[in-house]
C-alpha cells in the first residue's frame, strides 16, 4: 500500500546445542513450487541467531537489476536437514522503506504442523506424521471500509495441490460469502482487497475470514494483511484453529489508553466465540503498576465476535493507563481474543500493531523451556520495548536475558511478577546495556525461575522516524 521499495528481513535462531544445516526455499507467488523454487543452504551454530536481511534479493537474486520487472514476492520455507530438534525459531519483518522511515509488519514462521489439511498420514515433510489434524483456520479483526482494507494470502506447504473454500463472516456470525480456491503444489497467492474484489462485499466494518481445506492432498496456511487506508500501515493477522482451543482464561497484553498528543496510544478488542454454546465472559483489566483491577461481564453468542473500540474507556472507564485484559469463563470455552494497539496521527489514520491473546498453556512456567523474542534492535533507527504478563493469577520470578550477536556475554535481569501483573520494560536493550547502546539483531529469552505462575512476553519494535510499531510475539 505504501510507496516502496518493499523488503523482507528474516531472523533464524538455532536454539539447540549442535550446529544445524537449513535448507531455505523461495517460491515466487502464483507458481508451482516443485518447478519454480530457488534453494540455498546455510549453517547456524548452537544458540546463534542469523540475520538474513533483504533475503529475497541478497540470497535469491530477485530485484538485483534495474529492470522494473525484476522483483520477488512469494513464500519462504525453512527446513532443518540434519536435525529433528524443535528448537528452531524464525520470524520476518516485511516493510516499506521510505524517506520517513519504515512501515511494516512482523510475520511469524508458521510450523508445518499448524497447517490445515485433510491428510492423516504420509505428508512428505520430515519429522513424522502430523498429529491433531487441522482442517479449518480462522482470521479475525479484518475489515473493508473507509478506514481499512484487507489483503488475504494463502500458502500450500506439503508440495501437493490443495483446494477448498474461503468464507467471510460478519460479527454476528452470519456467513456473507463463500469463495473457492485452488492452489498448486507449494503455491503462494495473495488477493489484494479480497473482501471487496473477490468476495464482492463493498463494506464490512468488522468481521472474520475462515479457510477450509476440502482436498485429500495438500496443506494450507493463511494470513491477512489489514492496511490503514490513510497511512497504509499494515497489520498482519495470523490464523488460529478454533477447534483446538479449550480454555477458561485468555490474556491480551499491551492494551492502552494514553491520549498524550503525538505519543497517544489506544486499543481495540475483539473476542470470537468459536464454541457451540453461548458464553458469559468476565473481562478484567489489570493496569500496569499493580493498580486496582476493573471488572465487567458480557454474554457472547456462539459464532459471534464481541467487538469494542477504545476498549479501556469504553469497557472499564479507564484512561491514562495501560495494562492487560483477562477474559475468563466459568466453564471451558473456545474464545479467540485479539487486540490492536495504535497511535492516531494528524490528518486521520493510525499506526498500530496486532496483538494475539494468550492462554496460560501457551506461556511458559518453571522447569519449562524459555520463550524467545527475536528481531529486536536498539539503534538510531529503532528502539525495542519488552512486555511481560503473568497468565494464571499466581506470582512468579522470571529471568530476562539478552543474547547479542558475536558475543559470549549474556546480560540479564530478574523480574518479580505479581499475580496477573503486566509490565512493559521500555528500551529494554538500553536498560540492560546502558544508555546510548547501539545493538542490532538481538534476541531476548524469558525463563521462569520460581513461583507457580506462567508467563508470556512480546517485543514492540518502534521505528524512531515513522513511529510505526511492530509487535513481536514470543515463540
């Protein structure tokens, strides 16, 4: 949506104790991946994070000439070829580079086991058969309106043809349109303004997209890129399998209502009830600094999305504050809670970041592996904040460690979190290394040292010129 050029920077972490050789495959959009892909290999040392900047050009040669038709766009596959460890972490940031800074979105690598497929066995991917088959994916917080437009992307990942259906729903759970799709083996395809052009829906202020795989072959994942029509700032929405969600507690960190001029921050909330029954949900706001929580309840019908903008003043009458929202139910439920925190800019429009809700089991606890936050930077161009949230209502102590490229020194700090506490550490890299620090390609690990609580984390990387924030969830 913005004037380019568009670039993609990738980070790849080997969290294991031995070197891993990775095969990296780039498949151009709308092509058969078994025919058109380009492949390279790299070796990543133990606990190393490698920076693969402008990867499409520097590693695969697309856009290396001045020919305007020489460009690359598509999907990237990262595959370990000499290891079956699950301690591989990868992420990317795709962004427009402009005279006013960068405007972009974080895109997490999707594990192949999270793709939607009808296959029960025999999928030609190393690591054995996929368990807990996913057949349907859901993406919410999408829109086609005067404020926003939505691009939709699909990727086939098993090297087999796949076909299925794309459904568009409104917040009441009414299906507005069903559109068939067919993908070649390994194909990536993106439809710009999908809701308006492909689904034929001129206006959808708020809604949800569902992806169903019907074919006996192939495996599919999806993403939505929701763009602000004024600023063209993109918001990357990643898919979830609602059938695998069972919980009674969902935490959305990083909610804010700070109406402070150019540094204003506001948050919207969406909660989709993907279960078969209506639920009564309790919404509790926990402000940063362990202030008094605020509580309210709402009923959400099966298939509906509870949608509220400016959630802190609208739902809790709270302003000049920031923290986390906990959505809880008395009985097991299948809720998908997501948020968006953004800055309003002069002339209209916003710069913001999509925030997925987290269930306690998706965090980490004592004796469990640390969680990783990649792609952090502290420099003249970017600053990085770190968010921490306790997920269960129990106290805990965590160690926050900063892994630096080409350094054997790992600075760290211990942080005590009260039950349900949310805390954001501003300029976290400077806080560990000192003011004026310049460091690039940093990674933070968060490990629970003691206590019965469970913790999630995120990074917020802010462009110092454009003020555009990029939300980096922990892996």
